[in-house]
C-alpha cells in the first residue's frame, strides 16, 4: 500500500480509528475534525543585506471548547498549512488527554532560521506578532516554543504583544524566568518523555537500568530526554541532529554531550563516538528508540527494519499510519506522541497559571505536579488498552476525543 497522506490526513486517520471504536456520531466528528480558525499572514522583513524578504506565517486554532487554545510556533523551511493543521489537531487531543483546561492550536513561519541573523529573527518575530496578535489572547490562544524557537523568541513575542495590549506575560509560555517563565519549563517536554518511557518500559518488561537507547534529534527535547534517562540508568548508545549522528556501543558520555549541545546548539564537533546517519540511527539495534526530531521518519519503507523493542514518540507524528500499523503487527510497543511529549504543554499550563496569579512555583513543585499528571494519564491509557484490547495510541485518542466530544455537546450552540 502506497503512503500518500499528507500530515493532516494522517492525523485524521488516527482520529477516525479511535472515533470508530467509541462510536462518535458523524455530526460531532465534523465539528471535532474542522479547525475553528486558520490565519495566514505575510511577514516582510528587511534583511541585513538591505533586501526585503516576505515570509509566510501561519496559525491554526483547532478547538477551544475545553479552554484557551494552546500550541507552539515553529520556524522551519517546511512549515505549511497541512503541517500546522495536523499539529493543531494533535494539540487538542494532547491537552484533553492529560486533562488540562486548554484546546489545541499551532503555528509557524516558513523560513530557515539557521541562515538568519539574530536581528533578522527578532524583526521576523515582532512583525509576525503584530500581524497575528489580534487572534491571540490570555484566554483565547497562547503560543509556546517549538522547532527552532526558544525562550528568547517568546520574550520578543511577549514584549511586542504587551506594547499594544498592555503587560501580558501569560500571552506566551516558555519565556525566560526573568519575564515570568516557569522553573522546569525548558526541560519539561524531555522530563515528560523520560517519565513516559520509564512507565512503559516497566510494563513492557524492559529494565531501564542498562537499557540501550537511541535518540534521533538531540535538540531541546532529545537532549533533556537523554539526560534524564541516563540519570535513570539507561545507556544512550546513539544520538543525532541535523548535522549527523554519533554512536558508541558502550554508551555516549551524555552529561558532556548535553553540555556541548547546550553551548553550541549542535552535536557537531563533540569529538567522541562514531559517525552515524539519521537514517541508520532509526534502524539501529537498541531496546528503546526515541524519534525526537521532525515528523514522518518511520514509514512503510523502514518500519520492518526497526530493531527496537519499544518506540517512544518524543517528536510530533514521527510515525506514519502505515508505519504504525507495521510496528503494531510486529509487536513493537509504541508510546504515542499525544502522551509521550505532553510534558511541555503541561508545564506551559503551570506557567500560565503562575502568570495569572502573579506568583512563581519552585521547580520541585513543578516536577512533582508533572509527575502526577504523566503517571495518572499513563494509568488511564493502559486501563483502556486492557479493557478495549487496542494499541496505546488508539486508547489515548479514545480518551481525548471523548472528553472533547462531551464538552462540545454540553456547550451546544449547533
């Protein structure tokens, strides 16, 4: 069977699979699958060369029935409406699954941030905020960091938005601590992935102490995931990023590699480990494979070559629907993205709450609350898995879809 689905069609196929099991009627399906609002803006920026470049920016607000819409902003050459629609939809299901009072949104700008100066990135961010700000709001839609965006980008957004609408630190999450960010937010997605991995490995009979782990994507999420799993006793044998990969059969020195990556924003130049391609990392012999980069890296072309016992989706949609079916058929445990990487949006919720209350939690409190939510959600998902005899992804979607469907029905108006 050929894989010709775009990102949004891929997500909707996962939705339909779960909706079929719980019997969601066609009218509610139409509401749940259709984005509430889609915005596309032109973002002109004068480059350092003196030329004007016009970038395209996107924001899709998928569903806000359970609360303000929430989702990241990514700067990447491949950003388009199909990708953003898919990610916005996934955010709706992710926030519902962990049962925090948010809906789903996503956005981005089609650009190559690696080829832009800091001044150009700031101008791009501020102009995008000016043109998109009307659709955002503390109780409407709250952006956050995603691929190639960070706390500094969130600081620019907060400042630009506040110039027009008044001081509003809660308009974005993932900010610097000095501007109302939450302790633990930077590490939160990786922290959540490590908790999800720990819980799923235990039930899969994989001893995390000494487990051989490969991580594709050693950016913010992948590096923190590797750091926390290493502290739990796992052996990280391979990592990669856009520059390539590193492999060491006895395990890479993760603390040193983490520090190198934090300083240089790449694993390139680390000087230890054997060279490895991103493609070869996916099929490496390991216990746990963690795709933590971009989507669509495990497909029908390589799913039968996966040698891991368990795949944990730290990235959004790293496995296509056909790739997922092949892994399930082979008995490989898949921990789905809407659960595995939900730590980021969970601690974003904590940050939003702190901003509204004009107070700050300490990091231990943040991590304790994150642990509670991730473990509770895992237990809810596995209970449905056992009760309905479905894969973990389907069980997670079932819980999330039912919660949003119930809310839509209670609110009515259609």
